[in-house]
């Protein structure tokens, strides 16, 4: 069997995808090939609109209100990542290295998990979600990482500003 036969077999089994119009794709990203055959399609370019899926299948749905809730959720999660990244939780007088190490590891895991949630939301390729993530990270840095709201004279020169290393993308 050569590659042309395999291509013909795939075209027959899957339907002729090239002749199927995008009008046959419903809002869930399923492309109806006819005959009960469906293919999952996803948006691969940035677009503007409330019709998107973030985190869960079918969420936020077609509602403008739920889309706004989703944008606020992405914004808050991005701010939480910055808060965790720039806050000192562990007391510097703690002598138990095991407890300190476990706390740092737990905080690191939470921070990375939240950062991945923001990344997955942005992978919806919705411009509103991208802007909410950028605004959340930026606002979080302004509030927790910049010197605007922090008195640097109270920090000793050898003290670190946070318990965790910088977040790298």
C-alpha cells in the first residue's frame, strides 16, 4: 500500500475535509462531516468575541455575563501568581530546614499550577482572555512586586523580597 492509497483511505474514512465549509462547524468546535462523523476543531488564530471555552468544556458559554466572569477569573488567577511570587511567607527565624523546604515546594507547586491555568486560558486564543491575563500579571506586579507600595528602607540589604525564585516563562 503506497501513500496515495493511504490518503484516499483517510479521505474516505474521514470525509472530504477540504470540501466541508466552516459553516458546518458548531460553537463547540465540532466539525460535522455528515453521516454521524464529527471532528474536533479548535481556534488556531487570535479572535475577539465572547464565544470561547476556558478551563471546562462549554464554559463560559454564549452568555456575556459568564464571559465577563471568566475574564475576571483569569485576571484574579494571574494576580495571585504575582502575589505568591513576591510575598515572603516563611519566617526568617525558622531553623527547621525540612519544614521550610516543604513550604517552599508547596508554594512553588501552587504558583506553577496557577500559572499553567492562565496559560491554558490564553491558549483559547481569545483576545479578551489574553488581555485579562496581561492585566492581571501587570496589576499583580504593580501591587506586590514594584516599589510603589513597598518601603524598601525597612528591608535589610541581605533579605530577599520573596521566598520563591522569579517566575520564568
